[in-house]
C-alpha cells in the first residue's frame, strides 16, 4: 500500500549535487502523525548524503502546515527568510559532522523494481 512519497529535487544547474530540496507527503490521513514522514525524510537524506553527495537541504512548507514545520524543525532545519508570496516558509539544514555521522548510521536498501 502506498501511503505517500518523499522526493529530492536539484534545482540549481550550477550546483547539481550541492543543494537538495526535500518534499514529503503522507497522503493517507490515518498514517499521519506516526513518524512515517520523518522516517522517510531521514532515509532520503541518508541516501542523498552518501550517494548524491548533497551538502545542504532545503524545504518549502505552507505556513498552515504546522506539523511539517515542527517535524523539520525537530530534524534540525532552521527557518531562513520571511514568508514568501505563496505563503510558504523556507527552512534549511547544512549537516555538520555529527549530523552526517547520524545519517550515515541509517540503513536502507535499494531494490530494483523492474
């Protein structure tokens, strides 16, 4: 059963692996608030840190989505700048050595879906 998704985007062609913009959605409401979004984001961060060599993470979140703001804040993201035209805040995280070490300790498995 698919309950949601997590994505990472590279929007700066001058820095294709430096900054990754994360996005997570738990579409099935009965699965929200159970830590699955946090786990999905941590897995994506662990993968992108080791495989894609991401150095900074960015998220854009609606100011109305308090639970996502709190989740990313709990993961160490800090708000940068003011609310934009679309009613979103931008949060960033540049993992330090300790944070990177924690992410490197997360185990994940990539399966071929073909």
